[in-house]
């Protein structure tokens, strides 16, 4: 991406009516500021958020139903568990029970220990042994053990916050 500026890229490739303006709110529901488009934000983003806080703030959630950007502190980015959907099982044992696994939650992530529990259909629950930052809907996850790749899937939702 030219200049590593995805906002400029989006503005140059989308019409103004393609953006969904709305409000920026903290986790308690307090209005902080207006924004020019939900598409201009990503989970974990810090740059470009309105100032006025004693501690750094980050985008912790995006709500497309209301066009709200939800901001919080660094600890609010931590997730203990999440659900995945559109799971593609590459390898699977006969058991439908939980699997101790390593999950890679973004391309640059080295992987972390987790328990993968199959659910109905093409869904599963992932319980992280240590909370991780910026688990983001729309990203893909890869599940492996030392000897095989078990599955690839997309994140179904933001997950359960917690940790630190």
C-alpha cells in the first residue's frame, strides 16, 4: 500500500457515499467525537483518535449496525476467548471433543496455546490460554499442532474481553 496509508487508499478508491460516518464512544457509552467513516478504523488502532485522555486510547470495537467506533485502553484489547465460523477442517480426529492446539490469529502472530472446541455446523470456540490483543472479526485464524495443520477459519465476533 503506497505510503502505508490505508485511509488515503480508501479515499482514493471509494466514493464519499461509500463511507459510514458516526460517533466515537468509550466503553461506558460516553460520546467522544464524530468520525468520517467506520471504514477508516481498525481494531487496535491508536493513531488518529481524538485526544484528551491521560492514557493512550485504542479502537477496541467497531459496530457496523450503529456506525460506532468504540475506544478503550490497551488492556481492553485483550481477548480470552472467541468464536470462529466458516471453519475448514484440514485434519480432524474422530473425536468431536476439544483439541489442545496452537492458534495464529494474524499474519505476524507467532501463535499461542489454545483449546479448540467444535460447535454445530462450521463453527468452533477458541479459549486462549493467555489473553491476546486485537482479535478482530474478519481476520483468519490458523490452528496447528507440532505435526499438522488442523483448520483455518474466520473470526465470527469480537470475543470475550479480559486479561491483565
